[in-house]
C-alpha cells in the first residue's frame, strides 16, 4: 500500500505492464502492453499534460491562476482539464465534432470552456487540424492565455522519458522493440531516445493511419483513429525516430480494439488497436524470445457512443 497522496496528480504514471495472452503472434514472440489507462483520466496524455503545465509554472510563463488554451482531439484536453481544475487554471479548449462525444463532455464536466470546430463528415483531416490550431492561436492572442501548443511543445518530452524508464525497469532491460502510434510525436520521440540510450539495438516502430500515411510519404487523407494522424508531418517528429513506420487502417484498428476487449478484457481506444496490429505484424518478423512493448493509450469508456454506432446488433462491425 502507498501513503496518501496530496492530490489526484500524484496518481499519474507508474502504470502496469502486462503480457497479452490471447491476441498473440503464432511464433511465440512476447507482446507486452503498458496500461496507460491506469492514469487518472484513463489516458497516456495525463503525463504529457502535467509536464506541459508544470514546466511553465516553474519558469514563470504560466502564473498562478493564469489561463491556458489548447487545441485537441480530446485526450490531451481531458488531461489538461483535470490538471487545470486541480491547479486552479481556467482552460480554453478548441476541439471538434470529429472526436468522441464522451471526451468533449468529460472536458466540460472538469470545467473547461470549449470551442467546437466543425469537421467534414466527422473525420480527421489536415484542414481540421490546422483550423483548430488557428482557432487556439486566436484565443491565446485575444485573451493572453498561455498556449500549451502540444504539436510544438518540447516540455512533454520529459514525461515520456519517464515512461521509457518505467518500461526499462519493468522489462529488466529485456526489450527488443517499442511500438507506438504518432499524434504529437512526443511519446514515441521521448521513449525512443531514452530506450536507445539504454540499448541502441531496440527497434522503434511508428504507427500511423493508412488513410493518411504522411510519415510514410503518402498523401494526406481522412481517418477515424482518435488522437493520431494529424494529416501532416508534425513538428516534433524526427526522421531518425523510427526504424520503420507501419500504416494501419481505421477498420483494422477498430477491429483489433474489439478483439482486445473480448479476448483480453482490455477495453481501449482505436489508437491502441492500431498499436497492437502493428506489434503483431512486427512480431512475425522477429524470433522468440523477442519482446515487443506497446501502449494501451487510453480506456475505451471514452468511445462508448463511437463504438456503439459502428457495431450491429450481434456485436460485430458494420460493413
């Protein structure tokens, strides 16, 4: 048992690492999943958001009680909403109807003020991302709020270096590859740099939506994998981060998320489904006793309505 914490923010990090038992490759390669769903809002973004608030608090960019603004697909916004509620910062969020209603409601419940940018048929596109960024810039300019600007914010890298140190300790250094989907690129960059500092032979695999595989050199497009695939090469991305880039379709990611729920009891979002699809593909190219680590980015409770609209009465995906 741990001692009482001073507030909920002390519960961020130090999440569990578990082995998949049923959704596994045929060759015996081990896939481990970091359960970032154990963070207070059920998301890996709690780590990022805390770092993006505490760093400017420490150096004076964000004064006590100062306002904050951010554009977000939802998870970062929910995390910022929690942290700003605890720390007493007014939060302005720019988001969109392209993202899960549960996330938008969660932000409102935690006290954030929302501005919703309309999407094209509920899909994530480059135009939507850029429209949200511009709307957040205007709010920051007009109100004087501190703009966390997650796609350009390097304060978040410290949080993901800590995540990598947890993985290294939990695997006792027995890790051959790390697989992660790319949103802001903060998590894969911070983890990659740190793990390679321990062992340069560890493979790093980036995951992106197949419908908008810009990191792979493909055209921008529309997809429905929340929180990843901005539609352009994000500023924090570096060409040498990944040894390989794995495109995964929205359908494959959603189908895998359903498998994880039913076969592993892990109810996760579509970015987690994409991670596992990519991890299984990589596993077929490796030999046992290789170990792959990937991430359960967030909890599926944030997607109940989204998932529900995609399943038929028998629980299968609609065509």
